[in-house]
């Protein structure tokens, strides 16, 4: 479908034309018409499907064609992390270039000046507030802020917000909003807790399922079957020779991230770490340096697996196996963007073989196993059924339930 078929406001279309946006993605084609009708929506769509524009564009259209007050907040968009809130704010800047709406991002980690700017935006009535739950709750608790003019409430990556423990904060914010509003929820997965939240805050929602997509075909996937002790030596082996493109090394452990970054720096690589222990200004600078190629290797937790769009990343390394197939797809999806090719390599220890086999079953393919370099000795055999604590049946069954989520 072409954007011009959606009958969006002329100023919104002008912004799309300026950015050379012509064709909708599947999630945009399915959700934008429903949002324009004013219905509540619950949509299952992962990062990289164009879901941000799926709610930005109809929201801009509504704010330019329907009456609203200028001195109160009209729309709130909730995001789980500062990085995603910033990215949504940046996308608004592009799409709203020709549209007279105001936005302000509300998140923690800044200085006193940013606090005052955020407070002023909430009190004076910015059209759109893009906020993390914790910071917004703090401002609402400390200051007299009127949310009675909010007509649109949007939750982006709702599953991640619940995973981070924000359910009570979300409900506290919901209780301050008008009953008559349009609520839109996007989630990469649809577990029972998301269903329960939807029942609490949405009214007769339209359900949209964009199937969890398989990884981009341009990503070459491979794995090392290794002992845990061999992983650091594999890193030294892989990065012991020049690397021509940017790389991300993912680990689920902040401690491992710190140790790996330290090791790579000692090898004289332009490496940096990214995790939630860092101050916000440090995280922003690291991402900027990575985008500008001042840093070529980013060692990170899953904080950058979703919601961060950086081009020319040629290699993704999973130092440990992600918790499930969806996390795996998000991680490796950082490479092969903008029609480029990429390589994703996963280190699989003996105890992780069961989880990795679950990922292979979800992808319906065997991922190529690279022989361990002879200098590192032999690795273990790949025998996932013998992996400690392995119980694939129930996990895979749950994956199929999500995969077969009924479309409406």
C-alpha cells in the first residue's frame, strides 16, 4: 500500500515525501487505518517492522485535523528506556517537520536543566509527551500536572516495560488519564501478562498480529559449539585480526560486558561497554561515538538489542545464547540493515545447547556450526538433548502458541 492511499493530512504527507517514504510496511498498512478510525489497538510487532511510524503518522494527522487544547498535554507515549524515548522523539522531528506540533521527551539521567525543561513541558502543555514510566511518575508526584486533556495514550514495547517491573507505574499513570481516550499498545510478544494489561486499559481493541519475522536473509548465521572457558579465547581469535566494520558483542551479564570491554581495550581496540550501570550522559556519548565510528566494537547487554537503529554494523556476536528466539532475532537484527549484509555468530556452551536448539527449531533451520580453531583445543559435541536442565517441549510449545496468535 502507498501512503497516499491513507488520506493523511497534507502536511504529514509533505514530511513523508521529503523523507522519500512511499510504501507502507505490513504493520503500518494494518494499524494506521484502524488508529485513524479512533479505535483502541493492541498490535504484536517487533522492532524493525516500522511500528513507530505506525502510531506517529496517525497521531500527527489527528492533532492537525481534530480540535485539541494548546495548554494541556494531548498525547502520552510510554517507552521502556531512555534510548527508545530519545529515538521516538527523533522520529517525530522528521515526520512532523511540516506539522505544527510540539513534543518533549521525559526521562531520567539528565541534569537540573533537563528536569526543569521536562516539568515546564508537562505543565505548559506540550502536544506530545514521550516518557519513561519512572520519570513521568516522579514528575507527577512532585508537581501539579494536568493530564485531563490527554486523548491518546500509546505504549511502545509494552512487554519490555512489564519485564522491567513497570506495571504499577503504568497503572498509576492510567488512573490519572481521562476515561474517554484512545489507547494503543504495541508489544513484540503477547504473553498472558500483556493480555491482562490490555484488558485493564483498552476498550474493545482491534487485535493485529504481525508474525514474528525470521531474521533477514542477508544475515549469515553461524555458531561455535564451545566450552565456557573457550569463549574469551574465541573473542581474542576473532578480533586478533583487523575488523573492517562495526561490531556488537552481546552478553546477558553486565559483569561479562565489563570484562569483555576491558579485554578488548587491552588489545588496543576502540571498544566501549554499554549497560544500565552507566550514567545517561555516558550512554548517549558511547552511542554517538559508535554511530560516528570513533568506537568500532560495542560490548552490550540487551539494552541495545531493541529500539537502537545504527547502520553499517557488520558483525553481531552473541557471547552467550539469548533467553529465547525473539531475543535472538532482536540481537542479530542489529546487522544487515539498510540492504547491507551481515554476520551473526553465537557462542554456545554445553549448558546453553538446549536453549540454542530451541532457537533453531523456531527458525526451522540448523545454524551452521563453525569448527573451533585448532589452537583452542576441541570443543564439546553438539548434543542439545543431553544439555543440563533441557526441556525443549514446553518452551517450543509456547513459541508455537505465540506464533499462531489469532489475527483479526
